[in-house]
C-alpha cells in the first residue's frame, strides 16, 4: 500500500469516528464522544392514563446525564402553578404542579432547549408533557334524596 492508500485509510477511520462514532473492531474497547451526544430530558407524570386529574400532579425530570443550570426558571407551566423544585439525584428532579382552580383543560409542562447544559457545556434538548385536568367543583342543586 502506498502512502496515498494509507492516508485514505486513515481518513476513512477518522470520518467513521467523527461522523458516526464508529471505530470498527475497537468500538467495545473505548467510549468515544460523539458529536450528536448532547444531553436530553424526559418529563414524566405520576398520573396514569388520559383521565383528567383533579388535584396536584408530581412531574419528574429525568436527564440523560448530570446537568448544570437547571432550575425552576427553566420550567414553563401553562394552566397550572409551579411548587418547589427538588433535586432527587444528579440526573433527576421533581416538581409538583397545581392545576388552575375551578377550570378544566390541558396543563403543559415544558423545558426549552439550551436552558441547561451537560458538564462539558453542551446545551440540552427541549422536552414537553401535557396533562388533562378538571378542577371544577360539582354543585348539587335541589334537595337531597330522603
């Protein structure tokens, strides 16, 4: 193999590494950084199913890795009120959200892209969850059955 063949092979290895994070037979031996390996977030609710909630909802924010800069100001809530944000682990936070009183609709809890970073300073991805709610109090009119 001449020097141009060697350079072409080396170029191919670097292209695979930086474009795909693939280093062939050494893939299992090393943990390489990939250019698209930015932090991500999944927001979960303690409410199951599509039925509307009638009271506070606990939301969990699970990050793909430890992050910096994440605080209550990063969280946007529509049709509800944020309570205390608590860090549960180095990759998980918890927040109780109280739906708007005497109303019904869909609460939205979201975090904008770039509001937090991983420890290397790379901006994180956005995330969003919706939750139906109904806090309208039923009022009985008339006399109770005897």
